C-alpha cells in the first residue's frame, strides 16, 4: 500500500491543478497530512466561490459535500431566474430570497436587478484579475479553481456566466490592469484591488458622461464619497445646486432643453473679464503703459488753458482773477478782460467702429493662446457696452474661411478643431464689408493671430498651403490695401511664436496700412489691447 502511494505521488501531473485533482482522490495514510490537505482544499474552495458572491463567504466556511450541494442549488435557482428574465417572464424573487436569503449576509439584494448587478461586479473583478495575469499564471489558476469544484457546480457556474452575458452582452468584463513591483498579494487582496479599480473606472465614466450630457445626475454620490471622501461629495452637491443659484440670480435660463446665458449673465462675465485684466494692469508696473481714465466725453479735467472762441465756458474763477491781477497790478476793483479768462480743459471722445478678427485655427489652442484671446474679446465687448455705448463692435473668426460671429454666440465660441489653416484674406474681406455699413470716421480692425496666412480665396476657389505660398501672401496684402483705401486702420496683435512665423508678414501689413503691430503673449494681450483702445478714444482740446 505504501509503495503504491509513493508511486502515485511520483506520477502526479506537473501543474498545480492536476496535482490537486489527484490528491483529492489520494488515500492518505497519515491523519495529520489528510487533515492539513483538507484545510487547504477548504480555503481554496472558499476563495473560488468568492468571485461569484462575496456575501456567501460567511456561510461557506466549511464547504463539505452538503454545503457544496446547497451552493449548487443556489446557483441553479439564480440561473432559473435569469433564464425567466431572458424569456420575458417575471421571476419570483421573493420566493428565491425566502429559500436562499441566508446566503447573502446582513445586506441582501432587494430585487433581481440588484442581485444581477452584484453578480456582474464580482464576476468582472475576478475576470479583470485573470486578464491581468500572465498567460501561464492565468492557465494555472484556472486549472486550480476547476480542481476544487465538482462537475455539477462548474456547469452551473458556467451557465450563470452565460446567462449574465446574454442579459448584458456589452458588459466590460475583460479590462486588463497592468501592475509592476515585487510585493506579493493574496488572491483576496487581488480581488479587493480589482474592485477598487473597477469602482474608479465606473466613477470616471460617470464624470465623463456628466461632462458630455451637461448633467451631474448620473454621478453616484455614495460611490464618489467612498472613493474621494466627504469633502468631494459636498463639492458635487454644491455643483448640482449651482445651476439653480445662477438661474435664480437671472444669469442663465432654460431654453430648448439646455441652459443659456441671459443678457445679464453676459454682462456679468464681460465685467469680470474686464476687472481681471485691469487688476493685472495695476499689478504690472513694468509695462510702460499709462492707464488714463479721466471721465467720459465733454467732462473737464484738472488742467486749464486760456479761453479761445469755441471752448466750453467752464471757467476756473481763481486763475481768471489772478490773471487779471497779474495783468494790471494795483488797487481794486479788478477789471476782467477777454485774455484773463482761464477755462478747464476737456476730453472729447470720438466714436469708432471696430471689427475684432480672431484666429480660430488649431494652432491657437495648441499654443495656449485661444482662451486668453477669447477672454480679451469678452472684456472689450463689456468695455464698449458699459463705457462707450455709441461705439460698435463686430467679431469675425477665421481659419480656412472667415465668418462673422454674433454677439450672442460670443460666449460659446470655440476654435476649429480640425482646421489648421489661416485665411486672413477672407477675414479682412468680411471685416471691410461690415465696416462699410458704419457711418463714422474712425474705423479699425483689431487682428489677433499667432502666425502667418496659409490660405486664400482666388476666383471662387480656396487654396491651402503650408509653408504659405507667395500667392497667398500677395492676395492677403491686396486685401490689406483695399482696407487702407477705405480708411480702415489695421492694428495687429501677434502672439508668441508669431514673432518668428508672422513677423515679416505683419511688418509688410503695417508698412502698407500704417497701423501698429504689437508682439505680445497671452498673459499681456488684454493689457495691451484694452489700454490701446482706451488711449485712442480720447483727444485733448
């Protein structure tokens, strides 16, 4: 007998799963060895079932033949319910829980959908663990698990997996997680890690969906609290209430199944953008720009001058009397003459029409320039609305083609994601046509870009080329001349790399048009542009 047993041990299969199957039928001569092997099998059986129902673990500490039969009946009953669901029938979940409820611990599922979700999650965790192993380790673990379960239980578990797959064919159960490091972990720890990673994946998916659906209702607050903490969950709640707060304040409104900005909201954003830019200007003392805001048109300033016919008769009485005393020193009375009168100077505001041309090509966001440029446009619009209401502002965006952007679309404006070309010629053409309708002397185009023109329209056909062709440069400069002939000044703000890419071209533009060129960066754009706009509004008289 001993010789036969030794021979059997020598002939055990090389893989662990095969060895476990053979040892399960081995006739141990040593009671202690038999007991230790049985304890090992019990532990492995417990872990094998854990992937299909972790709530069962507490009831499966001693998986003898009777317990295994009970588990098999449980899985059979679950399969019956899933198959009824697949046939469109209504399973009797309450009856199922009366019979098997004790297997699910202190927090049993409340309905069939919740049970299915638990099974799917636990199955996904086990599957992700298997996918994260090497092919060799995965095969060894599969063989090991099969060796611990009888044939009937294996068949029912396979049927359970098939039924779950039939109910949810697109369930992502095979996501692989890559790990590195030398620290070993147990099977239970690995499953817990899979559970954590899959919860993180689920939360990430919910957050991405909320971004595209513009609703936070899809985010599981309990899951967020579990993974990210109470503070993050409170922030989510504040975000959920934000739309109601903004709506109650009159900044947004619900229209056509979406929120949109109200005129009040637009003014608020413009005001904030304006405040941010001028706050930065006050901080930046090394720029060489004087911010000279002394009141609106016709208002007097502190400086005085000798009165001339046509001046506003805003007399400076003290200086007028002193002029008379200096002119005729002596005893009173003081006799005033025309040349004695001293009046306050005033600042006159000129009305202007402006087209702001913004480069919408792909290079603007790639170089970090688009958001800053958009913020400046919003600020300029707010400045004109609040302080220079007689002025007009039009906005033209351009990439491969130019197009007018309406004021109400300004806040939703974005770059042309798949359009790398820059058609300044077409943008200038549209700007010139818009300014032709304005009845004022001062007309200007403010051009914001970060490169040179790479597209133009000729004979109704659009030509694209990078590096830009001589033909594109020529046709763009021809449109610059057309603007110049109409008395339109073009002031160009060239951003970042534009100094290298477009420096030569915009210099040619300035030579033709006599407009100015500013080489700046995204951070300084607002300071340059708004201060320049205000400076050109005032003329001392």
